[in-house]
């Protein structure tokens, strides 16, 4: 897997984050425009109703005890969508200007007021003026504005999605280039260091072997040099392996009998388990996966070594495999010291060491990082469950099918 392919999920997350933030801003803007426009239409409707009421009040006259309406005094009436009606106290319609009838209609806004100094003969109560304004045109206008805002929102989101993808792609490309540069630097530096370390180790070993009359102090110094050089060599080899884990796997795929490979890894560590007085249990199984057999051995070996390292005597380490989710899951569980909840998210980080006994075991902090990196190179992953004092369980999942298309598969037992 290349650096750009490895960062593809990050690119998608950045794009979706940008698009989500932009969509929220646009949604707030659209809602605000809708509310302001609808409130403005409602205000204009209310102002028109009050204007009609004022005109209707000005058209009333009292003549000889009867209600008289001077229709000529009503100035602006649109007969199709406005009306003013004068009603008696009994509710009977006396007179109406305009053709709009507000009775029982939901698309009509009405307002009324009384005319306290104007009464009908024998009614003994003031007359009532009702103004009505049709809402259909205002509602259509609001709907047109909403449709326009909706299409504008979709167009803006589409443009934002395209722009966000382009911007995220450019940003991730720079990140990928940086990661690739760092990986190449790590690989080159580790490769250059291997030679001097090999010379240092071989010379220290030759001096210890040939100079039998070395004093105790000189021998201890040479042994320290040889041990330190060997430790640095292992670290360099691990760094090279991590750098290699970023490269594609297509040309290194073999059909691997997983049960046989794991049995060999476990058998190679039985002596260490007996030395630590830890029971190492393995349940044989048969399963075939595709990948690099040496790297699969390294993944399983690192997980088993980790379990043995942190399991005290008398303890137990169990290795078992079950088919699961289109692949095979290998579980390595132990009865060791466990992992603190705060440390679990960082357990697979390179060179990370906990402050407790896990940080004082003499390791480099690369074993689990290598296991996960190689597992993901094979299209799988490594996860962990643990509680302090109750042991840990590492689960390695590998797909049954190869992670990429290829033409020929070699068999490796």
C-alpha cells in the first residue's frame, strides 16, 4: 500500500468534514433567509389589513340612526384578493366591498375592529368591520423563494464537495509526500547504519573470542559494546521492516497454510515458555490465506512474544484460530499484567513505552507496531482487549482472499 493509498481514508474524512461544516453554515443561512422573508411577508400582510380597517372605518357614517357606508371613501381595494365587510352586532353582513369571502378559508388573513359610535336601528350594539386579505400570492412567493434557496443550497453543496475534494487531495498529497520522504529517509538511514553496526558487532565478538586473557573490566566493556550493537541492529532491522510495510504486497503473495505456520512459530517459543514457567497452549487448525509467509510468521511471533513477556509464572498463553467475517481470526490471550485503559489507544504506536513494567522490559516498543503494520499490509488488522490484572487478548484478522488481484500464486506450506 502506497503512502497516498494509506492516507485515502484521511482524505475522505477531511473532505466530509469540510463539506459538513460548509453545509451547516449554508443551512443556517438558508433558514435565516427563509425566516426573515416569511416575517417580512407577514408584516406586509398585517400592515395591509390595518390599512384596510382604517379605510373601512373612514367609510362609515351615521345618518338618522341607520348605518350608512360611503363606498366611495374606500380607496384601494383589489377585488380578487381583498375585501372589507361591515357586519351588524347580530353577525349579519350589511355591506361588502371586494369579492373575497373569508368565511371558512385557510388561505385568507382577517382582522376586525368595532365602530363604537355607529349602531344599527334596534341592534343596541356597535357594528363590526372585517378586513380580509388573500394569502395565496404571498404563499406562492414564499414557496418560490424556498425553491430557489433549495436549488442554491444543492448547487453550493455540489460545488463545495468538488472544491473540498480537490483541496483535501492537494493537502493529502503534500502529507503523503512528507510521509514518503520520512519513510525513505528511515529506510536509507537504517540501511546505512547496518554496515557499521555489523562491523562493530563482529569486531567485539572476535575480540571476546580471541583475547582469552582480557581483564574483567575490558571483557565487560566489550560485552556491553556487543550487546548494545546487537540491540541497535534489531532496532534497525525493525525500522527497515516498518518502512517496507508501506510498499505494495502484490509481488510477494503466496498461498500460506496458516495453521502450519503458526504451529512452527509456537513450537519455536516453547523453550522460552518453559523457562518462564508459562503454559503455552495451541489448538491446531487448518486454514489457507494469502500473503508473505515470513511476514505472517513475524506478526504471530511478535504477538506470542508480547504475551510471554508480560505473563508471570505461573501463567498461561493460549493461541487459537477461528473463521470469522470472510477471513481468519487468530487470538493470542494471556493471563499477564494487562494494559491500563489509558494506554490501550497508544499500544500500537511506534517506540511508545508505558511507564509501568511494560516500559522496563528492555524492548524497543516496535513489536506491536510492526505486527499491526504488516497485518494491514496483508489487508487485515490487529486489535486488543485488556484489563489491568486480568490479562490481554490480541486478535489478528487476515482475509481469506488476497488483498489485491494477481495472476499467479505460489504455494508455501
